[in-house]
């Protein structure tokens, strides 16, 4: 098995509120706003479209957690 970061894809980034998360492993996906508040939390496997159009433009942190590993990537909503 590769690293967790290799099994996690987030695109397009930046985006206008709709983006795709793709995971090769069953994983918990957590999205936090710039203040650290969790605005999204769900189990994922495969490819899923997530809609954040109702949230403000800005920077969000997307964390994926699986197999006792965590990986975080910055998401920009324009």
C-alpha cells in the first residue's frame, strides 16, 4: 500500500464550491473552515462530489483519516 497522500485526490482546486474527492481507501473526510470549525464530516470510498457553494469564499482544510494516518490539504473556494 502507498502513502495516504497518494490515495487521496482533491480537484479542481481552487474551485467555486463544487469539487471532487477521490479516495482509494475507506476514509473519514473532514473539512474545516479557517476558524477550525468542522463544516463537513463523512466516510468516503471512491469518488464523491462535495458542494460547498453555500459557504463563504476562502481557504478550507480537508483532512482524510484512514488506517491510523492523517493527511491534510488546503482547499481554496473562490
